[in-house]
């Protein structure tokens, strides 16, 4: 499956040098699997806990080592890129030149399908990259098996199709049609009509959460749970019509690009966007997320393509150029398509400084509608106004696949098993957040201080309760009304006391703080140098 | 002294007669001084007798060293003897007579006449009573008669007992020569013995036995005792003794417990605990220990020989009839034993009951003693500990305050009034005493008060005194005096004005009270001043001359000025404080100040009407000008000064004062409007500040808007162009939107709004603007908002809005608090960072990562029940119904079986006893399930015997109250605070008895049963001894039980209930 190995001549492989220390490599991998440093045990006072944690750390270390070793043996294939020699430039290498060098199997991935009547076409791959769904604007829907290039099913729905998307496996796909979103199975049978979505312009499927997300003509964002069918979220973006939508594969946050140049990020449990950022001065035309979730590429009508660091929400790189569609490959190549021209960018140095890697221009008049890298393959699929094409982009796909994650050669039994398993592991929608690694951490519930009135009411209630308590009848002599009254008053005072104490404490704290600040402020500037410095 | 002397004599005689070893000398060693060897040698030279003695001693058992030790003592003794014998009694000192002295009784009788001359045994004539010694001695001796009289005289004068003077006399008596009639013997004790001074030593008793056979042995023994003798102390108090015992017991038990420490620590730190059948627990059962027992001592060997006697063993092996024969007990013996046991039992029971009762009783004496103890400790504490002393002082203070508050001593309360109306005479003694006490207290307090007052000099008293004084003097003097008086009164008032800022007196109600009182005082003072003035005016009129100094104005001026100073200070403090304090405090302070000042102004108005008008004018002027323009004031203070100059031409100093005063007055009236200083500079400054605060809201706004503006860098040409061609102003729009979002998520505080005319006249409001507290509040809110905005994640990001909304649904994905052992968030989160699921880890790593805390066998097949269970098919709901009773029980047992505890159980009477002792290192304790007969009700009782920590009671349907009864823990092991295996065995025995009999271990009060039956254990023992164990079995069972099984169970229980530890069997056997 990795054509990278076959492309010997032009594609010189970037092999690990023999001198490279294996243990170094292993250490790096171990570090990756350790997922960060352990907290220092030094400041822990509990000896038992310290011991337990150190045992745990040891276990983690062993596990990481085992994982690193397993990776070494189980993922033997290395990805490779085009490398230019001398004056050569990688982007001058044409597809024809590549075609001469690759084997037959990979040669089959270079093709153009010309369907001029029902275009422009949009595409979607299953997560294993085996199947592709195509949707022609004029109502042409189809599923293609990409290994043997078989057309599995082809239907004509006889109305506008704006987007197609596979659901959790190749058996089902959804199409955004003229008025509603429809779900079809592999045989082309319409299973559901999802009316709530309305005239959706773009569809996305969140495969870990089994959510189908869509944005419609009115800028409404819908989330629908496809297992139970309930609408999980329905939000008005309030930013107008848009067909720029992409899911961040890392945290399942949906990004939308808007006409105002803003990009918003959404989760199904909040009506307000998690993040709203102004990315471009013109309308946003395309949006893509890097598989690791930290990088976002946006293209605007202001002739800029920007790369954003999503951890800091700052632009990393600004390139000039238009793009109607953007896509990141598994290895992090960025494909931009505009008009009939495709450009692939790559960060050669690994510092997220993208530069031109490959280009491809289609026949004139073809309008590229959609670019999609095929998972686990070095293939870029292009949906355009005259059908769809496929070109080779060396180094695009992940060379090793994990059959537990995505198996291109899945049998039906495996598929069924996986379906059940993934359903069991389905994540609830509230797990979608900007930083999912925060799940399970301590977050004390933010409790606002009770207002004055609330506090008073509380005190009053407590006093009432104290008043209401019935006193026991004591023996003769100890049952005087005076004593009873005294007792009641005592009880009330006792009840009030904690509140008063609390109040006093608070006041003291405030006054203390204020005094401190005032001390700092009070000193005139000329005298400040004489002030005693704070002991740190 | 006489004792030692006599001893020495004895000793010498012994030595000569029988060459006795020097035990007495040794004994004396303790009393004599120790001398260096050189001195000793010298002594040897000087004193030839000593070496002779020691020579004689050489043959004795003691070595040289002992001899050397002897020397100084001998010398010590020797000197004394010398002093007595040689100086006074040398004539009568006759070694022969001493020999006679030591003769046995029969001979001493013979030599009575000889021994007449023997030394100081002069008291034998009155051998009957030693108590009358002194009197007798005085009567006997004419020489001593004078002494006696003298003593009596002394007694009469000093009132001290005659013994105090005895010493002298005795010495005299010793010095006197009194002939002795009888030799000293046990029948005829020496005088000092009879006197009570001397002690009868063992020697005294021994000497007469000298010739008896066995004397040598006796002597040796005594010598031994004396050699090893140590002083025996008086026994400790029982409480102390118990304390010591407890301490020791604690130490021992601690040591016992620390044995386990290693194991516990190991288990604590182990990531996984393994409970295996074959785990070596590190300690064996009682049976194992017993089997390893080997007789060592003679007694043990004898016992072993008896126990493992061939005959007995054989008898054991056989049917046991032989054993019975061997164990033949006579009827009397048996009866005797039974009666003894019965007695013991009843005693035990009585003791139990008594202890119970005693435990409840807390008598008056107990409380009295308790109180006494407490008081004593407190008193000692106060003396020792300064802290406690302080506390005590505080307490006293509090008592005093209480007294002052309640004024109980004043006889004003209802009770006192009623008693007084009824008349004291009609009351009983206690009441009268109480009233008397109150009166006394009152008197005391008033006395105290007067003394206090005198020192602090009250104004009215003073003035009245002065008045009285000046009535007679001439007028000049009078006026002076009056002036003085006025000044003094004013001073007093001023002094009063200083209000305390802390402590009890600063409490609001106290302050109010003080203020009221102060007002009263001020009024009084005013009246007094008025009076003085009147009288002075009269005086002045009479004189006709006017003193410029003594004008009331000046006086008032002075007063006013100083007053303003004080109030100024107060105000300054206040205004300073304003910035650091909450508004409410500020208000209180302000109002208080106002009160004080109004008091002051009252005086002013009363005193000087014309002047007050002037001042009013002045202040009005000032005030207005202040609010018009501060600069103006700065510019033209001139006219005002001139205005004032026209009034007070004399000195400029007063002008300044006056102006000051005006200022303060103005401030006084304007106090609510905000701090305005009398000093113009200050006011200007203040005004600036005010304006600051006024504009601060806008300023804050400015900052806020400028926040984004500031982050703008100067746009470059390119950017400008780009912006120009961008079509629409997206950035501005975005900024606006961000502001909106910020406002939404951190709402801006409302601007302070004042209702026109609310609380004040509109024109005043317009002048003063908003009250300061409102501004302050607004400012605070603004600040808070700013901080919140600064803390936002997107605070530094220009074109990004990150929502800060909290998602309540996602809250369940976070832990709310740190889990127990963790103390830092960081440590916890770091420990959770690595996923442990099979998706994320290679198969080899998952096992150790997810290994459970406990691993172990499911159950222990220690009894047949479980082998049966094993054969059976797994429990289902269907098959619990079928089968006979026992089968059902088994199935139920299966249902109950806890997962990780080894379980053993047996059937008893159709009742199932299951015991699941958990692993001892876990310290979880034994868990017992006892199932009572009726299965349909599923009534299950769990009995838990705690070991270390609380047991976990589990039953399939509900938690049943535990049956832990007072009789459960074993007396041998229960007392030490923690329970061990043996205690469990004991408890197990009790439990079996409980099950079989269906009664509680101690079932006394609730039933009219025989007392014998009250204690289940003793009853069972009793029955066992009587031989009818089956009487113990629950009566409700009637005859429907297996008698063999029942007796087996009871026997097992009895085996567990052995009183002597080590004989009970392990519960497995």
C-alpha cells in the first residue's frame, strides 16, 4: 500500500541514516508515549502516596517503552517525499514524470473521470480511504471502491446535491440536497430524511461522537446524533450564509468560515462559539485543520492563505494567493485549489513553515470544487466541474495503518465488530471541548459568592428554624419561662454566630488587602526606591 | 546519738567475745563521713585502738577493702564516744560491765547489782511508760526540776509545746549520771528506746538469742539482708500506681504492635496485595505454638511427664472409661468445688453489677473533689503561666464588667425589692446573708469608685470646691479662680471628646452610651461655665474694669481652636481611613464625628450667640467660595482676614485660628459631601482628588476603550492601503463585537445615579455631586471588571474572542475536588496523564497497569459445606426455592459468599454459621454472617467483631444492626485495646453460644430470669460442669434439633471460651 517505497528513481527515500542511534530514536518515541513529565514527588508529604506514584510512574515508563518498541516493529514503513537534486524544483515535477516512475498499482491512482453533465463534484473518503463518495451538483451520487475502482452504487436523486459525507462506515452516507439532508445506504436506498437541517450547504461527520453536523443556507449549525436521531445542537451563527466548514479531527470542534472574515469554532453544547477570530479582511473561502489539531489553514478572498497556531490563536504564516478549497493530508501536506490549479504545500523543515511542494494544473475551464487527500495513500482527489481526478502526491498519506483504527482491507465481519465497538465507545457530545486533554482534571465548580440578600435570607431562615425548635420540658424548677426565653435567645445567637464570623472575616480580609494595595500605591515616586523590597 | 553509741558498744563486745564480723561497722559506713586515705593513715597513727579492732576483724569474711572502709567510721564513732565517755563517764566506763550487759537474760538478772554502775541507762526505774518520760524525769531529778519549770515557763510565754525545748534538756539529761538498776535487755529496754527516740534494732532482738542453736544461721541471714538492704518507699497512691501500670502496659503493647509495622508498611506500599491460601502470614496459630512447646524447667518436665503418661495416653486412646476412673473425684470434693465456684460466680456477678452501678454514680463528693482539683490546678497555673494569669485577669475583668452591667448589688432587682418590702427580719438566714453580701459588695464598689474619682478629679466637684473657696477671697482672686475653673471644665470636656477606638468601649452601643453621657456632661459643664461667667460678670461689674484677656470670647476662642485641632486630627484620620475601609464603617465614623461636633457647636451657640452668628456667616462664605472656586479662595483670603482683623485686632495668630475654625465649621456642615479641608491647599488637593474620582469612571472607560487602541501599532503604509481597500471595516466591527461580548460576559457596572431631591435638596445635590461611597462602589466594580477582563485568555489577543462561558454539562467530566491522598492538583493531573486502556498500550503493559488492588482466592474450602457447594450447580433464582431446608441454606450461603474473603462455615441446627475472616494484614476484622432459621424472611444477622477498624457489614438485602455484645471480647485479650486472634476465637465461642441459645451474652435486666443465667458464658460453664449442656439450647426449638450436633457446637464454644489462654483451639479445628 505504500507507493512511497516504489518510487525509487525520483523519490529518493529519506531513510534514517545507519549511524543514527537506535536508542536515541527509541528514547524519542518513549518520550512521546510518556505524554509529558511526571510531577515531582519531592513536595509530596504523604509517603504512601509518594510510593504509589513512583510505582505508577515506573509502570508508565515500562508501558511507554513497550509501546515504543512495538511501534518500531509494527510500523516499519517510512514515508518519503519528493526531493529535488541540484537546480531541480519539486514543484516542477509533473504528474507525467511521476507516472513514469511508479508501479502499476500506483499508476491506477492517476486518472481523470470526466462527467461534464452533472458536475461540479464533491468528494468524501471513509476513514480507511477505501471508499469514496461522490456527489454531482446535479443530483449524481455514487460510491466507489478505490482499490479496484469499482463503482459500487450510483444513483440520481434529481435535485441539487451540495455535499456528501460518509457516516461511520461505508454502508451509510449523507447527502445535502436541495431542501433537506438525506441518508442513504450503500445500495442507494434512502434511509432517512433529516428535515431539521434544512437546506444544508455543507456536511461534516464527527465519527467518535456519531454526530452529523451541517450548516445551512441561513447560517444555522445543526448537530444530529445519528444513532438515536436526536438533534443535539441547533445554533444560529448569526454571521450569514456560509459553506466553509471543517471539523477539527483532534477535538471534534467544528470550524466555520464566514463572510466577515471571521472563523468561529463550535461545540454542540454551547450556543455561543467557543472561539471567534478575525482571520481575513475579506470573506473566508476555505478552511482546513491539521490532523494533530494544532494547525489551521484559512484562505480568504483577500488573497491570503493563513496558517494559524490553534494553541495560541496566532497566525504562524501568511501566504499570498487564493484558495477555494483547502485540505491537510495525514502527514500534514496542505493542498490548495483555485480555478483549475492545485498547489500542494509542505513544511520541509518541520517548523511549520510551509512552502510550495507540488503543483498541478488541470485542463483550462475546470473549476476545482473540492480537494481531498485519500487516507493512507499518497493520493489527492480533486472534485471539479467536469468530474473528478486523482493525482499522486508523494508523502501525503500515512504509510502504516493500524487495523484497529482503520483497516482498508476490512472484511464485513470485522466491520460489524468494529461498528459495535465504536458504538460502545461513542463519546457524549459534552466531551467536545477545545482541549480534550483537560477531561478528568480537577476543576472546582465556580460558585459565585452569595449576594447580600441571599445571605440575609439564609440567616433569616436559620433563625426561623432556631425559633421553631421546640424546647423539651424540663423537670420542675428548670422549666421557668425566663430560662426558656434565655435558651431560645441563646439558640438564635448560636445560629447567627457563624454568619457573623464569616462576615467579619471577609471584611478583615478585604481591608487587609486594601491596606496592602494602598501601601504600595501611596508611596511617591521619588521615595519608591527607598521602599523595602518584597521578600520573594 | 545514743543509739550509735550503744551499737558501738555492742559491736566491740561482740568482737571481743565472739569475733563478730563487722556488719555494724558496715552499716555505719553510711552515716560516717568519708576521709581521704592520707588522713586515714594519720588517724591510724593517732588512734591505736582502731587497728586493734581491725586486726581482730581480719579473720572475718570481709577483705581488706572492707576493713579500710571501716576506719573512718570507727573514727567517727570513736570521737563521739570519747566526748561522752571520757569526759564525763570515764569512771563508770567499764568494759567488764559492758560484757555483763551482753549476757543473756538469766545472767543479767544475777548481775543486777554489778550493772548498777553501767552508763546512761538511767531510765530503767520508770520502765513502765515512756510517754511520761519528760515529766517523770523532771520529778526524779532535783537538778532537772529547774529545767522543767523553765520549760513550763517558756511554754507559757511562747505557747509552744514543751517538745520544742526538749532538746536542750535531753542533752542535759544525757550528761547527767543516772544509775542504772537493770542491764539493758529486751525486757529492760534502754531509755531512749522507751523514749521513742531510739529504735529497737534487730540486734537488740537478736542479742539475747546468741547462744541458741541456729543463731549463726539467723545472723548470717540478717547480715545478708542488711547488705542488700534498700530503703523501701511508701506505696504509691492507687491512682498513681494505675497510671504507672498503664504506662508500662502501653509500652509493652506498643512493642507488641510494632512487630507488625514492617508488614503493614510493605502491604501499604505494595501496588497489589495478593491473598493466597499459601501465604505465610508470619505467625502461627495457638495450636502451632503449643505443638512446638518443649518442657524446659523442672516443673514443666514434671507436668509433661504427667500429661504424657503412658497410662493417660492409653486411656485417651481407648474409649475413655479408664480416663473416668483415673479422674475419680470424691463427692465431697466435687461439692466443695461446686460451692466454691458458685461463690466465685456470685461474687463475680455482684462485682459486675456493682461496677456497673459505680460507673454511673457521680457523687457530690466526686464533683466537689473534681472542682477542688480544678481550682487548685488553675491557681497553680496562674502562678506559673503568664498566659493563664492573663486569662485570669481577663476573666476577672469580665466578671467586673458583668457586675457593672447588671448592677446586682444595687438591690434594684425584683427579688431584692420584694425582700426589702417584706422586711429582712422575716427572711431566713440564707436570704439575709445574700442581701448582706450584696450590700457589702455595693459598699465596696462605691468605695472603690470614690477612690477612683478622687484621682481623676471630677469637674463638678472641683468647681464646687473652688466656688466654696473663692466665696471668701477677694474679687481678683475670685475671677482668676473662675477663669481657672472654666478652663478646667473645658479641658475636661475636651478630654472626654477623645473616644476610644478599640476594645470594649468602641462597640457601637457603648459608644452611643458614652456619647449620651458626654452630652450630659457637656451640658452640665456649660451650665457651670454659665454660672462662672455670671458670677464673674458680677465681679467685673463690681470692679468696673475690663480685662481683655478674660473676655469670654478669648476663652471660647481658645476652646474652639483646640477643639478644631482635635477634630481635625480625627477627620484626617477618618479621611485617610476612608480609602481603606468599607463604606459602612465610614458612615458610622462620619455620623459619630458629626455628633461630637454638633455637641461642640451647641456649646458655641449657647455661649456666644453673636460670635456664632459671625462664624456662621464666615462658614457660609467659606463654604460657598469653596464650592465656587478653590483658586479664588487661594487668591483672596485677604478680605476675609481683614474682616476678621476688624474683630480681633490684637494678634494675627488668632485670626489664623479663626479662619481655621471657619474652615472646619464649613467642613462640619459639609461633611457628607466629601472631604473638604480647612486648609485651602488641602482642599484644592482634595478637590483634585474629587475630580479624579468623578472622572475616574470615564477614565476607566477610556482605558477600556484605549486597551484595544493601545495595542494598535502605528499602521504601516501597506497596511493602511490594505485597510483602505478592504472594502468594509471588518476589524472595527470585530472590535465592537468583542466589546459586546466582553460586556455580556463581564457586564459593566451601572453608572451611579442619584434621584434628584432624594435625601437632599436638589441644589445641594447639584453642588456636591454624587456621594463618595457611590463613586467608590462604582470604581470598585470597574476595577473588578478590569481584572476579570485582564484574566481572560483572549486579553492579549487582538482579533480573537475565546468564550469564557461555563458549560454545566461538561462539568461532570472534571473532578470537583482532589481525590483523597493527593494534595496538589499538579501531582494528580500528572498521575492521570497516561491512558491505561488496551487501545493505548501494548498488551504486555496492560496487565500491570490495570492490575487490581487485591488479588486472591475466591474462598477457602475448609469445610465440607463448601465441597458440597462446589459440586452444586451455580445459584439461580429458580433453584433457591426447591430442595430441602439444608440445601436451601447451602445455596443461600453461596449467594452470600463475599468475593475476596476466605470463608469457612458450618451447619448448626439448621442454622448456618459463616465466618469470613479477612486477611489479618488488612486489619479489616472478622466478618460473621449468622443466618437464622427462617429462610422465607431472609432475616440475616451479621455480627462483626472489630479488629482495628470498623468492620464492613454486608447482607444481601439490608444492613443489619450488629450484634456486638458486651460479653464478646475476651477478658484476657480484650483489655489491651486492640484485639488479636485469640480474642476472635473467644468471640467466636460466644457467638456460637448466642446462636445456640438464642440469647444475648449478658441478659440481665430485661428478664426475670435467674441471675445464674444472666451471664451466658458462666451459665454455659455451669451447665457444662453440671453435665446438661443441652439445657442451653433455645427453648423455641423444642425437640426439633440434632442433639449430637448441638452438644458438639456447645463443646466447641466452650473450647473457645477457655479462660487460660493457649488451651482454646483454633476456629478451624
